[in-house]
C-alpha cells in the first residue's frame, strides 16, 4: 500500500512538473507573439504617419 502511495505521489509530481514546463513554454511563446504584434503595429503606425505627411504636403503643393 505504501509503495502504491509513493508511486502515485511520484507520478503526480512528474505530471505537475510537466504541466508547469508547458505553462512556462506557452507564456514565453505568448510574450514573443506580443512583441511581434507590437513591432508590427508600431511599423504600421510609422508608415501611416509618413503617408499622412506626404499627402498633406502634396495637397498644399497644388
């Protein structure tokens, strides 16, 4: 009986550690994705700003 408890305890600990590792991996992946989205949004914002300045300057030239 005691061996069964020890074995089950070991299995539960191993599963818990595996889940924790998966959670860390998922958090890292999410952080990377957030950074990529942030950079893309900043790039799009910069392009839009340049286009706006260009269109305004073209409008005043006519």
